[in-house]
C-alpha cells in the first residue's frame, strides 16, 4: 500500500469528516467549541480580554494565564464548569497546562498553535455578538410583541 502525502490525508479527512452526517465524530468537536465557556476561555487566553476593541489590530497578544485570572475574567463561571472546560480544551490539544513547582504550586494555561487558530474564529464570533446585541434584543422584543 502506497503512503499518502499530507495533502492527500487532508483531502481524505474532508471526505471522512462530514458534520452533516449523524455519525461524524466532528460533531463532538462542534459541540465542544460551540459552548459559551469554551469561546470565552479561548478569547481570554488569546488576549481578547473583554475590551471594547476586539478586532485583531487592537487585541492583546496571547498569553499564559493562571486559573484565578481566567475565573475573574469570566464573570459567572462556576469553579466546576471552568475546570471541566480547561480539562477538555487540554485534552483536545487546544491549550497547555503548565505546573511550576513553587510554594504554593503555580498552574498556568496557554493556547497551543491549534488553540490559537480556533481563537481567531471565536474572537470574531464574540465581536459579532457584542456588536449586534442591541439589534438582536430589538428583534426579540418586536417578535415577542406580535406573537400571541
């Protein structure tokens, strides 16, 4: 059997991973990355720290963050949910967890190259949501007023 080149493997994967098919494993990944906490963790670690200018030209550089920093930035996330989210992102190779033997032990999280590539898309999603929220709220109010 002949070996496949990288381009051939990518082409084959595109055929094998069709998210419109019920049994496609990429649906699990879509479930994971469509979670609000995943999007916000990726934005936080990517340097998009909640400022009013989330575009690429003004975003801070990606950086390592400690658990407590992430927790403070993500208002409303429970300890359990943040822990689960960080573990799942580490498992998928989207971030790395680094333990530094200090007293007390220091643990930091940082995006991998794969996580950074996803961050670029989630940053756009977050920006879109923030930009269009007033319009969406107006549409909801209009819809609810005419719906019996």
